[in-house]
């Protein structure tokens, strides 16, 4: 029998949920395509979806995303009086960092920068921070301050203040990143924001959940302290984590038209709001692309836009349940480049279930139970 997630059954109707609305903006890719700069950018900053290499487990460095398709951002504030920033709420990393006034990189010049001297509650942590990217890095130092997320004031939150940022970050829409994975993943042993929310008893339940809209610019939401029943229908499937670093689960197989096309015999996957697509090993992704009728062009798995209604669904079999992604969910339409699937290959065996998957399945991240809950989004 599936675990029922007892911590949800006990949730009274009047539980205070802390909601952070996310804006679905233009992704870097969409802006660059409009300006006719996408191919040049892609050549300069090849996408590296690998969020993990074995080294990063031993070095106090963390892989960060340079995903040009990311489009969901929320607002937080830091300091007294508050300075506001847009951040990516990223379940695939664990640090909070934002640009600082000490950074003169191009990427800082076109984003909001935190000025610690304007905050009466700021304390320098006296530690440097370095976060590596597929195509560069962010370096800076760490400080403590009050961080307000969804109306929740988190006191003495450690965060990174960038002093230099990689060039591709100038194209990122968000100012910074708020990591929501486990402490084990955090660079320089920084305590993640949600861990402080739990220890400071700021949330009713030790869980948060993510709802991502398909097309609408407004309506996406991160909910801290519980689940929002308005955002899903049917039962929640509770899936135990296979490792507590990322939000990592075991996938049993991936099928198309009833045939196993990938992840034969099982594979490991992370549920990652900080990646836009579905990422997997090259051979498996090629097999999935072939099975749905895509062909490779210009680094993308391309399909005919007129065929979307006739293309098969992909089914992820997880913990004895089937999670179906119809073609309308995994095909992305671009004004300039036609239609492509949201399938990307990487050199890692670890799969990433990114925003394409989370748009279809409301995702609940339970630290109390160390489980991920998935329910059909509505």
C-alpha cells in the first residue's frame, strides 16, 4: 500500500499557508530569439544540464544551472529596511545568493544588487563562496540577514553576496537563486532557507509545494507549510526519497505506446524546479525522441508543429504508479524556431524531472516524511 502521508490528513482547514506567487516571464531563450541572438548565445554558452559530478560531493562547490528556458520567478526581500529581489525557487540546489553592490560583472549591472551597508540587521559571515556553473562561476562572500519569503521573516539567514558572475548570467531574468534542496548539497555548509523556517518554527508543517502554470503569466505558486488543494485534483501519490540531498526518487521505467523506451530496469531522478526540461542519459533521451517521432536539428529534438495532436504520450512509472505526459506538455513551441521537445541529454546517469513534469504534476516536497508527493495539477 502507498504511504498516505499522515501529516496531510491531519491538516486542519484553517492552517496558515504562506504563498509566494511566481511570475512566468520571458525566458532568456525567448528574449534572445526575438533579438536574433539565440544561435550566437548557444554557441558561446552551451547548456550544461549536469547539476552533479562526483567531485562536487567532496568540494564545497555546487553546480548551478545555466538553463536559458527558465521562466518562473518570485520576489523575496532581504535586510532592514527590506531590499527586494526576484529569485528562482530551485529544488535542485541549496544556497540562497543574490548580486551585491560589490559586483561589477555585466550580469550584476543589469540586476538588482544588495547593499549590506543599508541594512541594520546585516552581519558579515567572514566566509567566501564559489558556485560553479556549466559555463563559468559565481564568486562572492556570505552574510547573515533577515530574509522575508511569502510574508515569513527568516532571521539570521545565511546567504551569498556575489562579487563576480559568469557572463551568461546577464541573460538570466532572475536576480538570484533560492535553493530548496537538502543541507548536504549546500556550498560552504550554509543552512538552507527552508531549514531555518523549520528550526525557527515558522511553518505549520515541514513541507512546501510547487504549482506551475502552463501558459498564464500569473498563478504559479510556491506554498510553504502545506499543500494548496486548489492546485490539484485526485489523490496524492507519495514517493519515498532514495537519497536526501536532491529531491531524488527511483523511476521504474519510461514507456511510449506501452513499450519501455528508457530507464529500463530503473533509474534515479530528481524533481527539480530549477531545470526547465526533462534531462536524461544520451542513449535514453535519443530513444524517447525517436519513439515520439522527433529528429535532431541544431541541438534540439525537433517535431512538426502540425503533428502534436497525433504524437504519443510519455509515461513515467514511479513507485507503482503511472505519470503521463501528453505531447501538449512536452513539446515547446517557439515563435522563431518551430517546435521542439523538452528532452535534453546529459552525461550523467541521474535524470532530471524539470518544469515540464512539474507543470503536469503538482509537486509536494515533504521534509517531515522525506517524500515527494505528486498529484495531477489543475
